[in-house]
C-alpha cells in the first residue's frame, strides 16, 4: 500500500531501477559571512545543498522545510525561488535512474540547531560560494553557479 511519506520507495517497488521523474525541493542557507551551507550526503559521500524529494500531498515549501529539518536539524522559512534546475540523466549509486527537477529556494534559519543525523548527512559545513567543493549532481552545480553570479 502507498504511504505518502514513502512515495519513492513505493514507486521503486513497481518500476525497479527504471528511469522515473522525480521532483525535489531544496535551497540555500547563508551564514552571517555570506557562506552557504552544504551537506555531505551519506548516499554518495559528495556535497550538495540540503533538500529532498517532494512526497505526495506536499507543496515544495512544505517538503523543503521537512527535508532541511531532517538533514540539518535547522528550522527554516522559505523565501523566494532561486530557480528550477533539471538533470535528464541522473543515476544514483544504487542503480536507480531518474530525470530530476530541483526547485531551489532562498532559506532563512528561524530555529533549531545544526546537527548531522549520520543517516542521510555525514557532515554539514558552511563554504564560501566561490570556494565550494565538487557537488554531487548537475542541478546542484547549476544552483551554485546561480548564487555565485548574484
């Protein structure tokens, strides 16, 4: 049966590793120095912006608030959209294929405390926008370019 919080697992149980369309919500949290928060992801050990898949019944804003809380411990409010980024050919380390769409927002911390769950997040660190590490996928690289050119 379909549980709205496990939509991707449910759809993957039907299609296996076949390519599907996935929609993600994420964004940029800046500290007082203008550095951006990046997450070292447990699935690839590579860096990216916090965020995740939109589940059934969620708006992008609700999804990014939930995902950022899960991955960083921070409570945020969602600001204006930075952009929409696509990758036609993503392949995850487990072999899942996807055409992915990222809706990226400006995010403002309003509470919580920075913490790694070690399940999805191995490390959290603020980086200068012009000195960020290699990011894990095309959309995140494009988002970084967008905030570098502001």
